[in-house]
C-alpha cells in the first residue's frame, strides 16, 4: 500500500518504463499509437479511528503526453517521466486521494 504521494511516485516509476516498452513494441509491430492513458487506483478510506475502511475504486483517462511516443524520444526512463508526472497529477487533482493517502491498487 502506498501511504504517501512519494510512495505512489516510486510505484509509478517502476510501472511507467514497462508501459513505454510495451507501447513502443506495439507501435512497431502493429502501427498503433495510443491517445489515452488510463490511471486506475483503489483508495482505502480511514474510519473515525484512523484505521483503513471501505475502499473506493477510481479511474481517470487523460491524453498520452506526446514525448512518450516520439520517434527520437531517447531512453525509456526519459520517455516514462511524463507518464509518471501525468499520473501523479491525476492523483493530486482527484478528491479521492486527499490525505491521509492509502492506495491499495495503482495501475497505468
């Protein structure tokens, strides 16, 4: 479980490079280029005692940052950074991720 945005960022930095590799492979093999990035998460809400309570699942789709699939985009980590920024931005903007944070699922 991620209990802070910093912990969520660490998880996203693991997920994003794999996604970039898969997107590049798919583009090369099938010529498909995605336009939307879907971020999914489950946020456990605390009860009055501060213990985790019921979980709420959320998804949000945003545009894939252009530099992710640029032909001359450079190394995978550099191309994954915009995905991480975009996903963190979604988590920050969404009311379901207000403090205290307790993410029990995070996906790109």
